[in-house]
C-alpha cells in the first residue's frame, strides 16, 4: 500500500518477538487478516536486540519454548540447559520460517500513534515507514523489557570513547580486547556480561548501585532428570507448567522453614545451589521463603555466605552482598563465574552507594572519591519495564479522545493485564497486571495469546464488533492485584517491578503476583461466566455481561 492509503486488516500486532510471532500464527489459523509491525530488521524481539557477551536465557530452555505444536517441539533440540542469545534467535527465525510468518511482518516499521475511530469501530495506526494501518483490533506484543532506559548520568555526550547499551548491542560485536572498560549496572545483563568482558578487557571497572543475588547456572547439557520428565510424558509436563505458579513444572512446596532443622535447611539449600535453577531455588526450598521475611532471610544469609566464600577481598565481598531486599523480591540472576570474576587482578568494583557517580567526562567516570579513565562505557542499566514500550506509542487515543498516558498518569490500570477500560479492541500481551514477568515468559505468552485469539474468534462468530472491560471490572482487578501483592515480598524492594528504577515513574507493583496457574483459572472463569467484566457490542446487539 502506498503511504497515505491505509493497509486494511482485521488485527494489527505490534512486535515480532516471542509473543508477536505466535500471535500471527494463531490469528491466521483463526482466519483473521493480519499484519505485524516491527521496529527491528528481523524477528526475535528481545533476542534480536540483546546481543551483549554472555546473553542467555535464565529459564531452562526446554521450558522456554513454544509448546503449541508437538511437531515443532520434535523438530527442534536445544544444545544447552540455558541457550545463548544466538541460539534463541535462530530458534525464533526457525519458527518464523516454519509457519511462513515473515510475509505478514513489516520490518523497520515503528508505530508512532494509534487512534480509535469510534464511528468506524476501528483503530488507525500511524507508522514511521510506509502505509498507516486500519484494523478492527490492535494488539501490543511489545515485551516487558524492550524500552532501554536513557543513561540518566550527566556528561555522557562529553565522553570521547565508545558507548554501548547491553539492550542495543551492535550486531557485528564489539572488540574490547586490550581496552579499559566500565560497566554500569549489575542486573542480569551486567551479571551475564561482566565475566566475559573481564576476560577480554585490559581492565574492567564495574559501577554497582545495588548488589543483586546471583546463583551459578551450572550450564551444560539439559539436566537428565528434567529431560526424562519431559520425554516421559510431554503433555503432562507442559500442563503442570501451565498450572504452576511460575510457569515451570515444579510441585508446590509445603514444608516451612521452622519445621526444618538448620542442617536440613542447609542440605536443601546446597542441593538447590547445585541445581543452578532460579525457579527451583525460588520455589522449592521452603514454603515461607517468598511470603515471609524471616523464612526469606534464611536464604539471604546462605547466599551471602557463598559470596563471602568466593570473593577473596573482604571489602569487595561485602559490597557484593545484597542487604536491602528480600531474595526474589528483585529479579535474581543466574551467573557463570560472576562472583569469582572479582578475584581477577584486572577487575575493580566501585560501590556507588559509598561513592555515587558525579559525572561522565571526556575521558571516563568521576565518582565522589575517584576518576576512572576508560576507553569504553557499557550501560547495563536496564529498561523502562512493562509500560515503557506501550507508552512509546504516543498517543494511544481511545474512546472520547482520551490518551492512554493520561489514563495511566497514576500508574497502569488494566483488566487482567490484557485490556484497558476506554480502549475498545485493544489488547496487551504480557502487559502490566499480568503475571508474565514473574514467570516463564513462554508459558505466559502462550496463555495470553490463546486467550485473546480465542476471544476474538468467539466474538466474531457471535456477531460482536467491540470488546472493552467495564470500569468496575478494572477497579476490581486493581483491588485483587493489590490484595495479592500483600502476600508476597515483591513490594518490599525498589525494582523495575515497581517502577523504582526509572526516575519520575509512578511507583507501584506492576505484575500480578497471584501466579500463572491461578491467573489462567481466572481468565478461563471470565469466559465461562459469559465474558464477566466485559462490555461487548455489535451491529445488532449491545450487551453488558
Ligand atoms: P536491570 O535488572 O534493571 O539492571 C539494571 C542495573 O543497572 C541495576 O543494577 C541498576 O541498579 C543499575 N542502574 C540503573 N540505572 C542506573 C544509574 N543511573 N546509575 C547506576 N546504576 C544504574 O536490567 P537488566 O538489563 O540487567 O535485566 C533486565 C531483566 O532482563 C532481568 O531482570 C531479567 O528478567 C532479564 P538499581 O538496582 O536500579 O539500583
């Protein structure tokens, strides 16, 4: 279509990552015409952009896979327990090829604005490249960690050396050999890349604001016990994941910490440490670890002991030990040689809690105590999570000319994390209010996509043209989210879950903490009770269910 003449489709999708690809496939199967608009030059989403050294999945890859097609599962074998970014990107390319998805994707195309046309009951999307799009339904599959944060530190423009962001790593790689490198940030991206950068660089200086808990990944082949469970009964294994709290098939733990002796707790912890599995250690040690500060502190102490045993310099070891948040309340990390890297003579840790960064200068970074000259600065400083990529389409204008940014001025309000009152026929995959970021994304994405596409098909077949949550339903979901948030410890940490990492962002826990299995049941109940909480309209019908 020429620029100016809108491309007409039933459903427009924004994003061609894990969620967007599956959406395209399901929408086509359901008989909808569709297009996906993708800013990047190819499929992959987060795995397209995050090409920094050491980028890997930190959910076991046998679990971090599509499960909708047994033939696809049979056609692909992962080479490692935790696949690298290039392998995951190859997998997503393989999926795109297998279902011929690229023909409906417009690459290099950013959606700049979206407007609901009340009379036509259609969304009008403006893009920065080619034709606008007119669609009945508009689905954002833009990911939760896809809008990198700006540097936020004075003087970046003055720096004469090279500057990289882990979330926008150059595709042809970066040669760090023999260079003096600074890494700012010690979240997953920093913790994965620091050991590899240290191996190449002449000297690496790590600027740490908040220490994070990290566990050894023990990467290698997929563990044989998990593989035999999967291969023994693939359908049951996948179903258990869908009904679980975090999207990985582990049973509910029932023993509580005070029922166990010190020795029993230590034995459980050592076993978990040896497994190298975040979801295992987050859910299988004792039942009170995620809900009670005392049960949680026992784990924090044991991990701090491990840090102390690994890092030789006591001051560095102390600086690496988290004390400000419960284990799991901030996203913990999986590492390969992270703590041991600080024993290298060419690595220095700068504790920003004691000496904050004052400025970046032409030659390096100045803190309250020192100036460090470097050739390269790597920002591993994270993302405007969950809402950043949604709000990047601006404005998204719903019914009555209201913009989503205005409606969310006090924080995101959604029904089920999937829809927003005042924004008919608008859906978010893994939006704020969904459990996605507290789970195995692959399981959450499939659930969200299946639910949305099944609803669109049912609405179409019943003659409805619009769907929108009621104000009451949305308020109820907000209340339920707030109630659930009191049950876990996530509220006790300043994190990207709460918006605390972005200066000026409204604070509040954004993910749903009730677990993916219970969340699935709620979504299913909404359907079985006649689309409870949604208003549906059509040419001949106007129904309030
Ligand atoms: P994260 O987890 O948000 O980590 C970002 C890190 O950068 C974290 O240590 C931040 O400290 C630090 N940071 C952010 N801004 C600054 C400034 N201005 N100055 C100094 N330090 C800063 O992002 P990642 O990319 O590592 O990981 C994102 C998710 O991807 C991860 O959770 C997994 O789910 C996969 P802070 O903790 O805010 O004090």
